[in-house]
C-alpha cells in the first residue's frame, strides 16, 4: 500500500514539473525557430519595393526644368534698330534728296542721306532758325525729335553741280508705339514748286510697321 502511494506521488510530481516548464517556456519567448521565422517575415515586409515613387529620393521625384530666357515684351522695340529706306524725291529747283538708311539706339535717331543740286543753290537747313527751316522729325504719336546741327555745313547747303552726303541726327529714343515717322526739310517757309527757290520743301514718310 505504501509503495503504491509513493508511485502516485512521483507521477504527480513529474506532472507538476512538466507543467511548470511549459509555463516558463511561454514566458521566456518563442523558440529559436519561431524567432527566426518572425524576423524573416518582418524583413520581407520592410524591404522597399523598387520602382515606387515613395521610395525614390526627392530629387528624382522632382522634374528638372531648364532655365529659359525671358522673351522680349510684346510691342517693345529692340535696339539698335535699323531700317533700309531708299526713298528719293526731286524738286523743280533742280535738287534731289535721297534717304538711304535709318538707325536708332536708346538716345538718338540717325538718317543717312544724300542731296545733289544740278544748278543754282539749295539749302536744307538754317542754323539761325530752329523752328522754320531746320529738318523736322515727328512720329505718328505727335512726338517731335530734336534736330542736332552738324559741326560743318550747318545750313546743309549744296551749290550747283555739287553733292552733299551725311547723316541727320535727332535726339530722342524712338517710341515703341510709333508706326510712322515724317521727315520734313524747310517745313514752314519752304517752297514746293518754285524753280528758283533755294529753300525747297521736302517731306518723306518713313514706315516703321515692317
């Protein structure tokens, strides 16, 4: 009877020990195999997916834009401005005036010209009269550009059988909105059709719209 009781006690003790070991194992953590499997699963989830925008550097996500030059403002005239003219007029007094070329910058307008006189005398300017006889240049907005006398031959005089070539200079920046210029010689008292006048009237229209 005593031996049977000892065996029962021994079996109960073994059962208690096994139960305690199982509980301790649960508290300590998963087995090595389970830990390895968990780490592998976490690693596969953390691995970045190639080709997605979220995993690319910011500089790769931003599109590169090359700098561009700002185009000129619409209606703005670009300087230096040049225009071939080839305008010619003749007067009954035997003179002929030809305009060859116009150039303009930020301050001045210059017109290359040539004048010939077959007989008698012609005067296209007067250094003593700034209003009535000096060359006049006005645009279609009504703005008048100031004529500047040359150093030599300020009266722009041409004697019979001679030729005068030079450049008319006007002070003022050519306006952006100007579409036309009017150049006049002997504006106020010039004569349009006299054969004996030495102050012939000339007027040229210069188109700037092209």
